[in-house]
C-alpha cells in the first residue's frame, strides 16, 4: 500500500469522525472461558482460540500462553502496524524489519511473597529493527509518530480507569 491508497481509505473515516465525533468511539470486546480442569482461561482472539494459564514462575507447566507475553505481543502487533502505517503516510519506505518487546516482572508481587513488590511489569522495552534508507531525522520522526499513535503503547503509558465486577446472580 502507498500513501495515496492509505489516504483514500482513511479520508472518509476522518471526515465522518470530524463531522460526528461520537462515531469515532467504539467499544472493543474480549471474551474468555474459564478452564475447568486446569488453571486457565480460553480467550477468543477473533482469529484463533488461545488458552492462557499460569507462567512457570508462578507454578504453571509452560503448556499455556502467558498473559504477560500476550500483553507484550499486543504491544508488538500494535506498534508494528502503527509504524507501517505512519511510514506509509509520510513516505518512508520500509523493506522489512522486526519489532520486539521485553518486560521485567517481579513474581514476588504476583505470588504475594512480598507486599512491597509490584504486581505487573516494572519496565517494558520496545525495539524496532527496520530495513530502510530513512535518514536519522526521518527515523526519529517515525519513532515519535509511532509512539504517539500506537493505541497499546499509549494505553500502557496513560492507563485508563479499569472497573472490575461480578455479573449479577
């Protein structure tokens, strides 16, 4: 896809969202089914069914997907798509590349071993290794815009209010 094709696809959407901002607000959904024989949860991804379970550092046997890995995978997916879209929009040719994310967890928090240890990632590093002729200035702009428009990255940096509840009996 080139910049003109991307603009042609996005222009009517942008026009509609400017004219009626409420149409830009949509609710995404995720659903899972609790495992009955193992400590797991089957998540419907829209393309496949993924069964998540305990990480080996918390007692899992490694046979299930780890939700922490899935979070990093979502970040990689979003950042990769965003980088590609931004590069296309600003005319930077990317011949290929890789996106990777890694994050540090202290499982003492998750297991309740140390109440002072945080539950969740304390640091996440996102890296792009791209094959391009872009100048250092163009690469910096590409990174800045990718960070600005990546939904998952921005959600991690500025977390929303999350409400948890039980369904009514």
